[in-house]
């Protein structure tokens, strides 16, 4: 049988006023990724070929984020926020042009949705239903639409504001995702009116309309965590916690040692090799890869970084975007690395800043070394050769090159290139004055005696 074609319409036009934020709701993030990126990733993984994203006027940032995640997605602007059905119809042109077998409507604020759940929702359409809705049993159903089931059939969805007391007691809730048979989708959506408390065009009315047309509506029940909608910062935090639990479990299942999983924060795209150990209290921002056998010690923060095989990071290390550690490299406590390659076997063990630099294989960077990469206007690079030895508390003023196997004396301020195998010293020469301290003490005791003789 030929696979059914599908158009996914992602509704993302709402401002999300209850988030109390200047940032559009769907651009808030959980697990290091925007809400809409989570939704689009699930759609792509479910093998759905066409996606339309409905944004509000002036929400170019939302369209740009959608493009970044799913370059094939088309954006449609809903001029006024007049409800979820009105939003879906903003993509009417795509429904008409593509004439898909299935139209899948997904809310941009339900980031925990999984690809397998999207496939389950579409399944009843293949079996002849005109409409399928994701339902879940809510611990606290307040605010969600309720699924009204009669004689085992889904007959209506009632919004909180319009529900009777009996309907409010229903705990089977609308997950906010709907699949419509493509050949009925427009006919159903265009019949929806705004005859309700809020005066909005509710997508949820599609169920009653389909039933009136003698078409079949089906509820597909899933876990609450799959369809948690985010309207407030508290719900954002709850969704973060669910996402973290899932990511930690996936990492453990893949063989990563998380000593205290509940204290480790991951991103949706964090990648681990084999036999990686992550100690308690480590945070991974987006785009981090950790190769086999690496160890990340406690209280480290890592983002957009690559950690090579058997490398060691922390405790208390910060790897910022563009940090790239080679095999067996060591980054110790209170060390910050940004936009720098630390080649195999190199060590930066204590209290350093390495930015816009390359540190050659097996080089040793002493405690307190700083690359002075910024002159107040521009950033400049520092290049340190293989096996170089930089003495403690050195300042390397970029742009500057330290040759292979070169030595830098401790406490140097290096402003000129150092050739291979050379020693560079850039500090005041030490002055020693023999007997100076005892002469001082002698003067002091004389002074005290004089003071005594006065009283
Ligand atoms: C909606 C459902 C409710 C369901 C809940 C699940 C409706 C009428 N209600 O309620 O039954 O239980 O989700 O989370 O569908 N949007 C637009 N344009 C608009 C209005 C909304 O694009 O004019 C977008 C929003 O950005 C959001 C999504 O649609 O991503 C859902 O809208 P929201 O206002 O959050 O609906 P809920 O009140 O949560
Ligand atoms: Ca919502």
C-alpha cells in the first residue's frame, strides 16, 4: 500500500502573554532547544514531508528559527490571533496546493511530543476516521479542553471556559494535536464559528462538526508528559524537568555513567561516546559531543564544544563555544576555553583563560596563563606550538605565536612571536639586595627606642 502523504501545520502565532516575556512563547527553550524546534524535530523524525508554520505578524524570529531547524518549512502569517482554527486556516493555501492524505495540526507549545506519538495519531485516518485527537488523563485538567465521549465515541471537545460543571469533571483532556483526513479538512475547518465565550475560532469544534457530517472522530490516549502544553513559566519548568528525565535515561541506557543523574543537565542534542563518565553537577549546553572514555568532573559547564577521547574536564571548568579538546587533553579547575583547539595530550590544568587560540599537542600551559585575545576593538589569535611550555602566570598578548618546544618564563608578558625551541622572558629582572631586610629591622628598633625615651 502506498504510504499516506501528510502536511503538518504548526500553530505558533500566539504571543503567550501568560509567559510575561518579550520573547514569543515558542522561542522559549527547554533542554537547550526552542519549543518550536522540539516540535519540528519530532515532525521530521516522524517522516512527515511537508510542514507549514503559522506565525504572528512581526514574528520573523519564529520563522527564522523554523527555517534553521527545518529548511523546507513554509511560514504563513496569521494577521490577528482569532483562535486555533483560524490559525490553522492561515495555511489553507498549503492544504489546497498539496492536497495531502492527512493534515496534522500540532501546537508549537507542546515540545515533549514524540515522533511515535505523531504516527499513532495519524493511524486512525488510514483506517477510515476523518479526525483523530490526542487525549490524556490530566492530574490537573484545569485549562485544558475536555474530550466528551458518548457510547465509546468522541463527540465533542469542550473548552474550559465553555464547559458545564459535569464536563469540567472530565479528566480526559485535549492534548492539542489533531489529525484530519485531507479530503475533509477544509470543509470541516471552514465551518468552525466563533460562537463561544471567548469569541475565538476553536479548532476543537472540528470534532462536533465532523460528527454532524456523520464522519468518525477518534481519541488516541497518550501519557500526559507527551502533550504537556506550555502557557506559563511554571509549565515551562515542568516540561524542562520531563525533558531532562528523558535525556538522562537515554544517556544511561546508552552506557554513559552519570554518577548522580538528577544533577546533570543535558541538551536534546548532547552526544556521548562509550565509557564516558559525568560526575555530579555538570551542565551541557547545546551542541556538545563527548568522545569515548572522556571524564567530566563536577561543576563544569560545557556548551558548543567537542571533547575528544579520554580527555578530562574540570572540576569547575568552563568550555565555551568552539572549544575543541583532542585525545587525552586535560582542562583543569577554574579554566575557561573559548574558540580554541587544545590538541592531543595538551594540559591546561589551573586557573587559565584560553580564547581564540590553538594549543599544540602535549603543550603544557602553566597555572594562571591568560591569552589576551581582545584589544578592546578586535579579537586576535594566539598560536602555541606542540610541546611548548608556558610558565605560570604568563600573559600572551595576541596576535602572537609561540613556537614548538619553546619555553616561556613564568610571569612573562609576551608581545612578540617566540621561535621554535627558544626561551622567552618578558618580565622585570629580579633585584637582590643583600642584608637589606636586617638593616630595615635595625632602623625600626632604633625608632622604637627613641619613642620610648620620650615618655
Ligand atoms: C489549547 C486547546 C485545548 C487543549 C490545549 C492543550 C483550543 C481552542 N484549545 O488550549 O483544548 O487542551 O491547547 O495544550 O485549541 N495559536 C495561534 N493562533 C491563535 C491562537 C493560538 O497560532 O489565534 C497557537 C498558540 O501559539 C499555541 C497554540 O496555538 O502554540 C495553542 O494555543 P493556546 O492559546 O496555547 O491554547 P490553549 O488555551 O492552551
Ligand atoms: Ca497552550
